C-alpha cells in the first residue's frame, strides 16, 4: 500500500462474479466440452434448454480438478445461490447431484450488472404474474404475502404499478412460446436471488461492516422493467469513508523513523524461518487432534470423556510430560508442569526464581487499583535488601528495576522477569529435564499403565 | 524542493532499500496443498462466536439480539443474554470464563460478569472511547481487554477503572480483526488498508508492519508459536507472515475459492489453517463454525 495515496477500493464481489462468469461461460460452450444442454420431452410438453445437476457436478469435477463430489456440489450451490444457474422447479437455489433440471441465467440478469431492484419492480413482477393464467406462474405462499404487503405499502401508486404490469404482459405475449418459458424462469430466478424465499440467505446482502464505505460510485439505479418515474425514491446516500487527512511533514518524519527501525532490524532468512515453523508443526503433530487421533479417544467422537478426566487429574500422561521437554514455555504453561518444576526447585533451594516469575505474571493481571500494592509486596519479598526470597539480578537490571518500582506499574518488573526467565531456562530447566524426578514421570506411565487399567475396569465392574 | 517533498523522497528511498533487503532474504519458497473445504449448512445469521479456554463452552452472538453460551458437548444452553442492541458484531470470552464482552453499534464494549452470586448475568463494565464500531476484541486477562475498531485504532482498556492507554494508531483503514500472541504481550491486527501490524502492549507502539494483501484483511490468527501469523482477506487469499523474517512467507489461494475470507484459525500443531467464520478450541479437538444461517456447527 502506498503512503497516503488514495487507494481505489477493489470490489471483491466483482472479482468473485467475474470468476463465476468465466466458469459459467465455459460450462455452456459446447465446442470445448461444456455441459450438454437439452430440450427434454415431458408429459404434455417440452422443457427447453436444461441441464441436469449430475452433469453440472461432473463438469465441475472434471474441469476444475475437484476430487471430492461434495466440494463440487458445494461450489455448484454457491454459484446457484448467486443466481447464475437455477433449478427450474424450485425457488430455493441449491445444486443437487441428481437428475434435477437446471437452467443458465441470462446475462441480462447477472449480478455483475449491479442490480439493486426496487420494490416497485418487485411489485410489478408479482402483479403481472397474477395476470397470466398459467399454472407454472402461480404465486407461492410467501410471494402472495409479499404481494399483499406491497399493495398496502404502495396503495397510492398501485394504479401505476398495475399499468406497468399490464404493459409487461403485453410485451411478453409477443414472444415465442418456448422463449417465454425460458425467460419466465430466468426472471423468476432473478427474483429468487433478490427477494429470496424466507429462510434462505440473501446473497446480495453486504456485510454491514463494509456497507458504509463507498463501493461503486459509478453504480446507476435502473429498473428491471425500464420504469422511470420521478417519484421513485432515491437510493440512500452512501456515507463515504473517513475523509483522508493530508499527510504532514510530521507524518512523514514518523514514517522515516519507522522505516529506519525496519532496516536496522535483523531479519532472518525465509528458509530458516520456514524450517523452524515446519519443525514446530512436526513436533506438535502428535498433539493435534485433527491429525493424530487423541488417546484413549476423542470425546467428541466416542462420547467417552476419559480423556478429559485424565487431563483434569493430577497425574499427567506420558505424552503431556514429554511436551514439557519441548521448550521452557511448555512447562510454564502447564499447571501440573509448573508444580513439578517448583517442587524440583524447592529441593534445590532455588524456588524463589520461579515464585518471582509467577508473582510478576500475576501482577500483570491485577486490576489497576491493586497494582501499586502488589508491586511493593513483590519488591519486599524478592528484591529489597534483606528480602526473604532474594533473587539474583545483575546490577544493571537491579538499577532499572529499583527505578521502576518508584512508579509502580504493571510492567515494573519486565526487565527483571526476562533476566530470571533466561536464568531458569539455561540453568534450572536444563537440570530439571535431566533429573530423576522428571525422568521417572516420563517413564512412569509405562509402569503404571496396567495398574491404571486395572483400576478403571475395577470401577466399571462394581457399578 | 520543499521540505515535505524532500522527506517524501527520503521515505521512498528507505522503502526501496527495505524491499531489496527483503528480496535478499526471500530465497526459499514453500509449497502446500489445499485441504478439503468443509461444507456449511445455511440459514439465519450468526455474526460472531468464540470458544472459552476450557474448550467446552462457547459463546455466540446473533442478529436476533442475543448472546448465548453453550456447553458445546452436551449442546445445552448455559446462559441466554438479551442485548440492548440487535447489531452485535463480535463477542468474546475471557480466559478465566468469568466475563463475556460484546459490542453494539454504539461503539462501546460491554462486559458481562458471568459469575455473579445471584445467578443472573448483567453488564459489569462499559468501555467507551472508540469513535467507530468495534470489530474485534480479546481479553488479556480479567482486567484488560484489547479492542480494534473501525476508527482505525486499537486500544487496550482496563475494565475496573474504565480507563485506557493512548490508542494504538497507525492503520489507515478500519481495523477488522486482532489476535493475541501466545505467552506474550504482543498482538497483531489486520485492517482494511490491506496491512497487518504487530503491536507491543506494554510499550504502546507498533513494532512491525506487514503488507502483501491486495484487499481488506478480515481475519487474523497467530500461529501456535508466536513467531508467525496467518491472515484472511477479501482478495480471497490467506497469507502466512513470519515475524522474524519480517515478511510474507506464502499465499494460500485456489481457483475454486470464490468467496472473501472472513476468519482464520490454526489447528493445535499449526499444521492446518481453517478459514470461514470459525474458531478452533484451545485443546485443538474441534472447530466450531457459525454462519448467516443461524446454525453453529462443531466439526472435527
């Protein structure tokens, strides 16, 4: 992104629509292996220009290299929901992998034409449907309700709407019978997108968070039926995004300072960084229930909550103990691990380090009114001359900390905490991992497993 | 040349230098495959959801004006909290399980205390100060919450004294999402200016900025280790950024993805990146998805 220049916002919806239109166009191209579009003979008449759901799904799988039919059906449904292809006998726009018939939408009605049809258009549409005596054009219940509501809302200009509807009926009558069947269904599909069946997601609705930004200033309000009328209400004015402040010298100076800091920053090579991320995922893959099934079983799948009971108990599983060895942070994160580590430190008479670290972590979470007191307590306990649990800080760190204590805030001991963290990590933690206490735990479950098993079965038998 | 122009020129030169330096570091490429898309059912609108740290309780906010806390395992509703406003855009659970936060179109973050003696849930605090709607927040602990807003700033507010540090400024577009780094007081934010920024809470400043996306960043999530994070954007791609390399590692996109990406979440090992409107539990066992069809689904 440039600095302070006005970025024309990309319209993601348009990009998406273009993508779908590419797919749809290819699908209809019989020269390059498109879906077979046929006229099907039905009971008393012919159904023109249809494709089956199965054909569409197959085509998607073949031409977009989709292996899983479920994914192809999902994609087909998304395309249908946008209104590019529709089932000829249903208002609900989804794709099914069977012999259901679908038709392609006319480019006139494509969403990329930026349609935002007004209720007057919808009223004209519903009205004209009632004028035509055809079973297939009968209004569905929700459409009848919509029409009633619109009649109430437009009571004063209903005559105008009625006239427009009549005019449309006249125009329609002039068209060829087969052509009319197709156009009627396409028109209905258009309204299924813009006035969906109650319960269906309206795909034309924008995320409210993005609404307030000026999306497409070129968009012109137009009527589906070419109705132009002065009294037609204007579309609500789009509130433009916050006016861009002119960049000042100060802004650019700040930017320069920031950029200088960026240049000076030592940055690692991508290969190293990638290796480190990959190493992390490889190490933790066995702890990822999405990839490695949890032992003894995933409670969400088996309905057996043994796993959670084990985790709640004070006896950690071997897998959990192993994890403490991955990094110092791992053992600090785990309550049971911390307890074990603390016990080990106590045996070495160096527990004040961990207790200090924990106290500082706790300090950071205190409500503001308690912070000053806690700072004082920590200082007295760990750092003041003659402190009962004196920790070992180098003089530089001690200086900084004693200065900070005067102002007593949440981050007073950050420097000291970091120092102690490094100390524990390189010294006590390393020894803990080699200690018999840890090693026993690591191997303990192998010995104790059969015992635990016996205990559980004992419980089950007695219940 | 005016001073302003001179400064501008200096800034441009620095940017070019940085670009070259980054290129020198970018000598490796990764390649990964797209995993399967999880299909979603569709009906009414859930705008936000979040897991509690116990990986069982989850809170969802819907446009019917309610916050519901579910025990996802038994599917029982634990609390149903009516809100003052129907326009909820995000909700959040405190790590302790004691508080819930949500926002409304009034630009205020309201926190609800869940563990009151009486058993009913009421508003405990309100954090005002933002001049745009709140897009996202996360509790640092029971007393502090980090918020991001459409007023292009983020802020860290203390609940009990309803005060806040000076806001984190720097983004030039609505900030849509934020993610706290595991174990530290850092967080990243993604905004409509197509950039992500790394912030230091104690120091109150921006440490790094990451560009690369072509459109609004809607969702952002830290990798389980705090060295990297992923973003999801309106440009229909997800990208992985690394803090140490100070740049984008790779882009995930696919021709078959035709929607904007609103939310991203990592599986426990960081092996999988899930996108949608969703959240992975802390224990990594399941992912919950919420949708405009009013259904929450739990997947694994």
